[in-house]
């Protein structure tokens, strides 16, 4: 991996040909987080032959606790499907990183690798932990300015904490994302240990302020999304305590909102599960992005 | 990852459902290497519904320098194709490991992670570095005794040093492996720095003894294989100095041996390259294994 200078407002960490396209990893100085942020972009082969002004749909993928861009980039098995359907795939990091970013020593579920896609309001986190604004505004603006993506054809997906991110970002921005999907998402962080810990420390104890970062609460409060697909493994050790998929099903039912929530027998929380259904998710998004 | 006791003569390190089958990682005490050896086995969904005595074809994958079973297991993207075609996929480690296994400090291309699929004859390596006998005899015997594989339908593939392994194991055992494929193999280790260093230290300076561990020399000496497929990336930084694919093409031509050697424009040495062509290799093997 070499870092090279670039005309673009970011550095190229690495680029490799894959499935006829290019898997890149880049880094840039983020104004939101005040740190260097790394992200991955897969350009399918269709990007090579675009006429001037032509664009492709884009699919954002938000990762789970402890992950960086690298986990899905290495293990996600999305490139074959993105190459087939002509989808640009973007994978950001899960938190700010750096020496001056406050962390919680030895806690995998808070701090570095655990930004929870919120804009923190509490010291000492508020300065750098601005992952909501980063994934909702700054990164998409950077992507749209530098890659041939069509802002009218965006979709979002994620895993676990990133499934929470995808659902909440998508529900808050229904006009922007045509489709939302998730693997094993945290659907109601306000009600489970991972979420109570993170939202409490990032946002403070006023639980009303948590509701815009909670998919079930957003739906209860009136947010809607037309196209939602969730896959949840039934052998996932986090299902009962942390994920509680049934709460999303109940909220959708109460709200009269359609969502395809599938329980997958025997699958766990890992990328062995994610990769199994990744191609199907990409195709599902592609159908909606091309409609 | 938990280690559990097992009726089988190996320990289960982990098992996860993937693409309808089971991705397992196991370890056992190897008589050949005198160490604990870890290996991965993917059982496709077809393995679940076999009648007593029914078996599936098996494809062995040998990894490259610095790798363990984990690289291809995480990044290889073989499970979708193995599930489609009903192929059992086995990935061993690349060397013995353990405190009493002699290593070369700081050298990535010799010692741990760099067994080169030879039976070493030189001290201090001869005791543990017996990767030829391990992948040629001990591991297949263990697999055949404990998984529903058909010994009459075996194939072998590998990457880089593991491509060298696949070609040499395959060429020495033409009646056993119906097909051999490789990504970016070291085709003539006797003639390139990686190979001269490893074969010299493991086997000593008598270069005649290296020939059974050199695909080009094996072909020159009369070994033949009916079905050989090689993919080599043209942007692979190791091509000119270490891989020298042209030597295999020349040896096959001189011997009148058919081999499909494909040069792939723009691809490097990484798993981004391997994963791109993995499904095609699995399908190619499947056609020959089912014939």
C-alpha cells in the first residue's frame, strides 16, 4: 500500500483492478471530524466507458463495531455483483481516528471503531465524533465531486452498528436514498446495552435526543422509507440482547410501513453471513436504483 | 473463535454457515510436521443431503508466502461457486508453526509462512518442514477419512508459492488430480530469487534435488498433466523477477503439453485479482471433476 499525491482532494492509499473495475482506498482531511478519514470506493467496469456527464448509481455501506473500511472491502464479496449491475460501492470508516481522538481504553463498543453514526454533543466527544454529518453530508459531497455518481440514484446499506447507521440515515433522508438494506442491524439502540452506552455518552442522558438515532423511534415518530430489506441470522449471538429485530418488524407493522425482514436459519453475525447474501442485496438495490 | 472437543481426530476451531454450507476451521497434531496444523474446509450445501457413502469432489487450495488458511478463507470468494457446483474446498496452512519450528527472523520469504511445499532435507529444517508430505499425503488422508470427499475426483489449485505447490503436487500425481490451476504461480523456483533461497536452504545446494519441486523442471523431466489453467496479472510486481510465467509456457510448448495460460491486463498479485477469477477457476475444475 503506497500513498501517492493526487489531483483530487484526497490521497490514494491503494488502487487495484478487481472484477474489471477498480477497488480504491483513499484518505482525506475531514472538516467534520477534524481528522484524516479513510474510505474505500469500488468503481465497476462500466465507469471506464462513461461519456462526459454520464453517471452510475451509488451504494453506501456502513460497517459495524470494531471495523474500518477494510472489513467489507476484503470480506464483503460485493464486487462481482457491483460489476454486473454497474453500481459504485462506497465504504467509510466507523469513527474518527488519531492520537487526539478520545477513546475508551479496552472497550470495543465505544470510541474508536464505534462512532455509531451520530454527531456527539457531549465532551470530550463532540469535537471529533461527527460521523452523522460525515456520512450524511461531507463524504457524499466528496464522492459526488470526484466520482461519476448520480445523486438521484443513491442507496445505503450496513451491518450491525452500520445497519443501525443505514436505517437511521435512510429514514431521515427518504428523498435521497431509494433503498435501504441491512445485515443484522441494531434496530432500537435506545433499548439495548450497546446503544444505551454509546448514545448516553455521545449525546447525554436526555433520551429524547436519541430518537433521531434510533430506527424504531424514527418510525414511531413518523419517518418512513419505501424500500427496506433486512437479513438477520438466527444463530447470531447478538440477536436477543443487542439486535432485537422483532422491534423493527413491530414498528413497521404499527406504522403500516412495508419492510422485508428475513430471518435466516443458522447464520451468525460474521462476514460469512454477510457475504452469503451480499449479491442478493446489491441486486435488490440495483433494481430500485435503475427503476 | 472457540475450540471444542470433537469425535473427529481434529479440533474444531470455528464453524459458520455460509452460502448454505459450512465454513469450518480445524486443527490437528500433524505426524509429518510434528506440530499442530490448522486447515479450513468448506462443505457446500450438497454435503448435507448426501446418502450414506455418497461423496463430493474436492478442490485443494495452496496459499502463497506469508499466508495461512485464513487469507483465502476470508478473501478468496470461492464459496458461492463451490456451493453452486457442489465442491468441497480445502485450504491448509503454508508451513509448520510453533515455538520449536526454526524460522528466519524478519524474512517473509523463508521459514514460517514459507514452507514451499517441500520435504526439507537440511538441518535445522528437516524435522518440521515436511509440507510436501503433509499436503500430498497426511492432509488428504485426514480429509478423506472425515469428510464426504471422493478420492477419484480431486483437483488442486494455488496462488504464488501455492501456485508452485499446486503445479508441482499436481504434476507429480497426475493420476490423482484431474485438474490443476494457479494464480500467479512461481513456475520455475530453481531460477528465481524466492525459489533459490528457499530450495537452497531446505534442500541444500545439489540443484538436481530441486527439480521435483520445480514445475518447469518437472515438465522438462517428463511429467505431464492433462488440464492446467493459469491466470497471471500483467500488473503483478513479482512477474518479471519471481514468477516468469513465460517459462511455463515455453516448457509446455517444448513438451507438447496443453496448458491454458492467460495473461490478465491490469491485475496485480493480490486477492483482488484472485477473487476476480476464482469463480471461473472453480467452475473450470467442476467441469473436469464431474466429467
